[in-house]
C-alpha cells in the first residue's frame, strides 16, 4: 500500500499536477466538479503565470480532451500529452488550460460526457477570468473524435478547433463551415486511419467551409500530436481566431 501511494505521489510530482490545491498562477492543479443530479468530473486546471496581475484582463481558454490511454489511471495521467504536459514541464503558456478526464468505461462522444464538458467549461468561464470569445478546443485520438463531436454540436461556442488523429460524422460538415479548424493526422496511423480526417475535411470544404486547414504528417504513426503541439505556427494561428470569426463576422 505504501509503495502504491509513493508511486502515485511521484507520478503526480512528475506530471506537475497537485491534487486538492487551490488554483494559483503558474501551476497545474487537480480539481473536480460535481453535477446537478449526481456525478462528477475530474480535471486539471492551469492558470497563466501572470494571471490576476492585470485587473480586468481576460485570458484565452484551451479545452483539451485526452486520448483513451489517459482514462486508465489517476487524473494526473491526463498531463502525459498535449497542453497539460506543456504546463507540467513549466512552459509559459498564456492560456487558462482545462483538461478533464473521461472515465475508462465511457467515451468523449457520449452525450453525458459532452454535457459534462460543456458544464465544466461554463463553470470555468464563470469562476475565472476566461475570455468567452477565445475558447479553443483541441483533442487527440479519442479526444480528436470528441472535439469533432463537440464542435459540431456547439459550433458557436468555440473560436477555433484543433482535432488531432480523430474522426467524426461527415454529415456534420455543414455545421462546421464557419468554424476555424486545423486538423492534424499521420499517414502511418494504424489506430485511427488517415481517411477519417480526410473525410471530415472534405465534408467541411464540400459544404462551403474555407476556414479549415489540414496538415498530413508524412511517415508519422498514431502519435501525431507530439508534432502537432510542437508547431509554433499553430499557436499563432489559434490566437488570431475569435468567436466572432466562427460566427461569420469576419474573415480569417
């Protein structure tokens, strides 16, 4: 028992997440939200280093959906990849980063998980100085699937969406025509075939969408997210998007 606890503690320290601590600038902490009617959702929360220093400042919010592998372990495991990993290693990130954990028996595409994520997002926007017009959604693998689903069901909520090695329903193409989207997928992905991203990109373009970008990573397998999140241009592009853009009030 002592060894198991020690291993969990060491893992939490390694991933930079602190359970039960109050949120504070420059550190990632483990939190939980309870839902009306029962149920809860654990999540990692990162506040920027300069959070709270400038009165009235609103911060962009990055909502990150992890892959299936990060369901099988403690909440701290969510920091294995993507934006929460970047926060854990000490990167100076100018965003509020919200990274919920999906239970192992569920899936981000399920209605209850989608509802939970949206409830969490609205709770974060209410409690912290998040900019409701600059909410950026991203996810990898299972989280890529979840990002496509969440964006299609709430196209007016997100300023930009970055689905990585996921897939969706091509019939949703028309719902996404005004949403700035940047898709990443590896050509050698044997877990989630490249064609699933190709089908979604083609569906959006066929519906008239011209704000979608598609990066095909040659000779890369399922882990296309490491290259995607290491792309500096991605953040420049993301930060240039606002909800007014996705609502059709301006051009990219």
